[in-house]
C-alpha cells in the first residue's frame, strides 16, 4: 500500500515536471495563439477586477482600523500610512490576489479544461492535426503569469485607497501627506519582490489549473475533482512560495 | 432498407493492421486484430460494447498506442511517428466522435475554422469563409453558421462534427458510433451523409457501430469484432449468413427486438 502510494507520488511529480517542461518548450516557439492569449488575459484580468477591488479596499480599510489602537497607545498614529504601505505592498497585495485568483481563475481553468478532456474535445483537437496544448495550456499560463502581477499592483493601490479613506476620516491627513508618508518606507526591493511573488503565483495558478484539467478522468466527477484540486494545490504552493520568496528578499534586505 | 451496392473498383490499402494487441491493466481488449481497408472503401466494424471498436480507431489515429502489432496508415507506421509527422498524417484523417466533441466555447463557424486556420498556411479570410460555408452546405446546415453547439440538436451536432473533419479534406474518415442516440429519420440522414462523404471526397472509412441498419447502408464490407479479434469479414449478407450464436444474437437483437 505504502509502496503504491510512493509510486503514485513520484509518477505524479515526474508527470508535472514533464508538463512544465512541455510548457516552456512550446511557449517560446511559434506559431503563437495571440488572439487566445488576449482573450485569456481579458478573462483572467478584467473579469477579476470587481472581486479584487472589493477585497483590496476592504482589507486596506480594516487593516488600518485594526492597527490604529496599538499605535495610539504609543502616540504613533502618524506611522499608520507607512505601516499599511509596508504590509500591503510587501505581503498583502500579492498574497491576497494570489489566493483570490486561485479560487476564481484556478477553479475555472481546471473545470473548463477538465470538461473539455472528459467530453473528448481535447482529443478532437489532437486528431484534427492541431496542438491543443499550445491552444489551451500555453495561452492560459501566459495569461495568468502576466495578469496576476497587474492585479496584485491594482489590489495594492485599492488597498491603499481604502486605508487613506479611513485615515482621512480619523486623522484628517491629506492625500499628498499620506502618499509621502506611505512611500517613505517602501523601496524598489519591496516592489520588485512583490512583483516576482505575484508572477510566481500567476504561473502556479495557471500551470496547476491546466495540469489538473488536462489530466481529468472519470466524467463529470473528474471535472469537479480537477477544479477542486486546482484550488487546493495552487493555494498550498502559493503559501510555500510566499515563505521562500520572503526569506530570499530578507537576505537581500539585510 | 437497401443493402449498399458494392463498389466494383477499389484502390490499394490505405490502412493495414496486423497482429494488433491492446490491454488496459488486466483487461485484454484487442487480441491479434488484422484488418485491411482499401482506397475508397467503407468498412463497418460491428461488435459488442467494450469489445474494443473505439480503441481500434483511436489507435489508428494515434490517440492510443498499441501494445503489440503493426498499424500502417497511408504508408506510415503510426506508433513510430514523432509529433510533427503524426500531425501531418492526421491532416489526412477525419475523426467523428460519438459525442460529436464540438468545442462548446466556440460557435459553429469557429468550430469549423479551428483546424483549417491552424494547419493550412496562407489562407485569407475570404477563402476560409468560403470553405466553411461550402462544407456546412454539404452537410445541409448552412443556416447554423453562427449558432453555439448548445443550441443544436443531437443530429445537427453529429453533422457539424463530421463537417469539421471534412474541412481538411481527409483521405480517411473514422466514425465512432455515428448514429448512436439518434431517431430513425436522423439516422438515415447520417447514413446518407457518410455515403456522400465517401463519394464526394473519395474517402475511405471505418464506421464503428452497433446499428445494423447503418452497417447495411454504409458498409462496403462488414467486420465483426468478437473476443478481441475479427471473427468474420465480408459483405453484410456473408457476415450474417452463419450459425454462430453470438452473431445471430447480434442480428436478432437489431432486427427482431
């Protein structure tokens, strides 16, 4: 039993490795599916905007509200903008965007490709002399890899605006002072590390969603499993990547 | 129901299968299959559910790999081809799926265009539109051009599925259960379409079916797949003129019950 479990695990890892290697081989050689990439960017980016806007705004506002009492105790409410900026830009914006989109986009990709797999649409593409991997996998992974960093930056901006509204309401700080204070503590390394994190999250969401969908079996039950596994696995990997990238960026910072 | 008139002249073999074996785990599905299909000939493969009929055409199209044996299609050994050569071969093979397998996020036009724009270089918009309209007209569904697959009936989906395979003007057509789940009138329409494809494109074909009416109307030759092997091959009359209990049961189920 244990041996079979280990076999399955290592076969799974090897298959995932082959899938990722195939992605890199095909991503850089033509012909390119530009139209489909643009359509996927629209699906991943534009259609996630309402959810990211709401989440980012609420997080910025609530985080400010919850941090204020601790700073009041030290008479340091003027630190609020920089505290919020550090938390939002360094950690919250990419992490929250990654988690939200792994739920929304990852499950959608897993279910869509999974249902195409179990209804033989992928086989139909294959036998009609086309390349379903390039059309379905490469386009979606490119779209998530480029769009999640954009969404993360947008989430950071909206979060800061939520925070500003709360600070303005309570401390009457002007917008220009808020921005000046906020960016005092933010370095190029913070923004760079955030972008790298969001890019890694985007790639993870795309590759996990497409991999789970592409290997879906057992009919409609398999589609549900693919969607679910896409979310669970990409969330787990996002947390692992967050830990690793934070450690690495801290080495650079020190 | 009229039995199909035998074509007097048939060309050289386009598909040649010898000693083909395929298993899934413990289950031996194909156990030494031999089959030859000549140019311009439609062969109907009959057999019980799970007898490996669909597996056979999936191996011919390179979707599955055989465990043992030789599968030669248009002079190429399918399981030895690399990705590029297999794709080139597939341009000459049309595969009509049992479920039609239409791309449900695309409308009918985009479904038909999909293989064409990705495999034939240098086609202009006008030529693509013309080819799509010609092919849709050939299957009698020109008015469905901008509809989504979900808006079509089962028979229409089958015909659009066949139309999509015709976009590349294949030399070989593989039909997986083309009349399954359709009403008798639509079955007749699909049977006629299969014969028309054979005549118009001079395409050879393998028709996988349980439906003996379809077999009688579309097959130049019938091959009976039982216990992983072709036990009988010949014209419809030759195959069913037997005392073999399994084959008789197959015939009686279709025409008596």
